[in-house]
C-alpha cells in the first residue's frame, strides 16, 4: 500500500509512488491510465478542495484501488472542456480511464475512489479422458 499526504507530497511524488507500486504489485494494470487518474485527482484536490489531500493506492483481492481524500465535501463537477487552456478535461478523463468510480462524501470532505479489476483467473477445465480412435 502507498499512502502520501499533502503537504508531504506533491502531484509528481504521487505519480512516481503510484508507478512504483504498480510495477511491484499490479503489473497487469495500465500504468499510464492509472498514473493519469492519480495526477488528475491530486491536481483537482489542490485546485478545488483547499489543497489538502491523501492518496492511498492498494491491491486488494485482485483489484487495484486508488483513493484520493480531500477536505471539500463537494463532489467533482464535470464542466465543458476548454481546449484553449482553461481546463475542464480532468474529470472527463478520470471517468473514462477508471474501471469503477465512486465518490464518498463526508461532512469534513470526500474520498474519490477509482477501482480497476485485475485479469480474470483462468477457469479450471474439467478433467477429461482422452481416447484414441482405432487405426484404420
């Protein structure tokens, strides 16, 4: 598990720690997608939730779970993208890249949770008895 909390980390440190965690514990995950989600969520917490945030990345029962807690109880609000540099792209990217996305609101803030499922375990084939046809 990786836990980083502001002011002890910045978005760059969060991205780096997430990439290292994925390499060690979730080689099946798409590191570019997961690191981009972490970067966007941390940046949103810095810009829109007063700056305090906590990142938790963990692998649990074949799933990768990324949580960003911040001090604002307001859920993320998608806004129309401004392709001239005014933002509005981050939450839309997070929605597309995360396997499952949840927002847990609390009186003192919220936690945004992105979850990706690991590869399905191969099904065990039932035992079969091979028979050989007689030669003609």
